[in-house]
């Protein structure tokens, strides 16, 4: 029998082609790895973004904000305290990496009609850009994170344009939040409470408007928010704080709790903070600092058991500093550590990982914003004095509650204040407008302890309280901004040069667009 090989070959080829076609029809489904999805749900992206956002706030508070605003002073490796600052890689690098995830949340959630996720992403994006632009000035904004669209060298936008975008996104977020019904998962800040995200969006908008008040009159927008609480809700108490509650274990355990005791002890109570608290008979001294080891007081002591160190000393001077002036009593045993609420695990058996919260914005700050806005005539609703007193009480109540939470009633009890505190000449809401604004600014500064860089940003706008560079400082003025990261200078040179040609030299004394205070 003659075998027709051509027909057999044709049949085999047809079978093979059919198999290939049938395989390629389901190729994507068959070759999709369920353990490595190409599209990550917004609920999984959200906690990572929130951790990176709060991590920068906490880290910058500890390393720069507390020091440059003289809540704390360094007793070794004092470069930060002496303004020996080079280019800062963060928050720039961290937040631009995080912004990609925020953009992905918006791109994933918008087609699904998940407006709550979109609104939260816009609030966080607005927060990150406002935080960065106040640190550096001009930034890539309109062309940021567009590498997939072949924008590898983004232009720097003016700070005015960035703030226009920030305010626009916060308005959009307020409209979006609550306009859909999906349950938000992965929210480690407000646990999916959309009403609190709306309050944060509008409270943050008030912060931004006041920041720009030396450039633009914020009256119309601020009054619109205050006069329409149903449409534009804002924080109404300490329960509305935008904070990350840290937990005993990773990934939400705060870094300070696990830091080395030596690193923790580099930072001590600033003499400026000590003097201002003592001058006001302010019991937050017992919350923000610990008694000196030499005093033997333990958990809480008397006023004289708390001693600070001047800012801006050289390493040698700081290590040998003696608050009493006695050279035989120099050294760290005679200087107060930072308060137990922030203590590291190796530093004290009383350290507790859940006491400290990373603060993005709180009710106390909002009340001081409203007090200043009312005093300066930006809003006509409410009483400046009432806002001012609310801000002070909220700060005391917050720290009292945190110390009760970590079972330190000895400290919590000292934070209960009566009318005698408010009746002091330096606290009572009396005097001319400048004196009142000074009191608002000083109390706001006291309440912004450990609040990222917000204390520094606000001081640059108001000048309260008085901050004087230390004797070994590299500059005779307090820094006004961060220098751009070295990678920006190297990889986006043309746009970097264009930015500094408009803004001014890339150094720490160049002022950003809104910083007009003389």
C-alpha cells in the first residue's frame, strides 16, 4: 500500500496549528500568575502609601523638625543642629515613589466608580505635594510620574502652580468622598471612616490657605469653609485627628521604639523649649521630657529636675555641657531625655510602642489656624479667643489621654490644667493684635511638637517663637528650605537649573515663594 505522506503531514500540521490557535486564545489567562497579579487592588496599595507618608513625617520630625525648631538639641553628631545640611534625598525620593501608587489607585478606582478611594488618594497626594514643596520650593508637578508616557525629564512647576493644584485636589476630594458606596479597606489612618477623610481634606485646605496668606488673601475660601460645615466639614475634636496609630509589631510599629538607645539619647530637651515651658508654668514639660538622671526623680520630678541643652553647640561643647555651669557636672546625666511617650524599647522599661502616634494634622493645630484667621480678619465666624483656648485645651487633653493609655497616670495627672494657667499674663488672650498673634504662634508651636516639619514651615511664616542659631552654627540664620537631592541635579540638570534660576540658589537660606516674612 502506497502511503501518502503529503496528506499525513498536512493533517499533522493542521492539528498543530489548531492547537496553537486554541492555546493562544487563552494565552493570557493560562499564563497569568495568580500569586503576582498585574493589577493590584487599591485596598492593597493604600496601606503602603499611608505608611510611607507617615514614615516621612515621623522621621523628619525626629531628625530635623524638632531640632531646627528647638524642641530638642543634639549632644553628639550635631550637624543637623548646626545647619550643616547638604542635599536631602527625602522626602523627595520617598514621596515621588509613593505618588506612583497614588496615581495607580486613582487609575484603578475611577473606572469602577470607587470615588471614596479616589478621594482618599487625592487627599494624600495633596498632603505629600504640600509637604514637599514647603521643604524644597519648586518641584516637578504637572509632569511628575509620567515616565510611562516618555516624560523622563519633568519640568519644575512654580510653587504657586503646585499650591493651586493642591487646593484644587482637596476641593475635588471633598466632593468625591461619600459620593459612592464602596467600603474602603486598607485604611490604616481612619479605618475606612469617610466622614473623617472629608474633615481632613477641608482642615488641610485651611492650613494651605493660611500658609499662602502673605501672598494671597485667603478670606473668601476660608470663610466659605467655616460658614458651611455640612458641605465642608472640619475637625471638631481630638477624635478626628489625622494620625497613624502605631502597634506593637511590624509593619505599623514606629521606628523610634526599636532604635538604639545611643541614637535616641543623641537628642535631648532644648534649652529654648525648657525656658519657654518654665516661663509659662506649662506642665507639658513633664510630657515632652524626662527628669535628668542626676536628679533621681524617676518618672516625674519637680521643675528643676528638667534641664535642656542649648542648640547649635559643637560636638565637644555639647558632650561637656553643664546646665549648672559646674564643669564637674557636665554630660548627658544632667540633661533631660525626650519624653517617655517617644522612648525606645532599650531606653526605658516604661517605653510603650502604642503611645506614640504619627501626626499628619490634629484638632489643636486647626483651632490655632482659626484663631489666627479670625484675629487677622480672614474669617468672621467664631471668636479668636475661643479658638485659641480650644487649641490649648486640645493639646493638653491629647497628651493626658496618651499617657493614660500607656499607664503613666503620674504624668497624665499633671496635664490636667485649671483656669490659673489661662489667667497668666503670658497666656491670657489680651493685648494688642501683635501680642495676641504672638501668643497664638507660641502656643501653636508648643502644640506642634513631633509634627513632622509643620512647626518649621509655620515658623517661617510667622516668626513665633524666637529661634536663634547656636554658637557653632554654620549659618547666622535659621534655614528656610532643603537643598534638592543630588540625583535631581545629576539626572534632570536642565530643568533643575531652570528652577533655581527662577527660585534662587540651591542653598538652605533661599526662601520659597510664600516665605515673605521679614
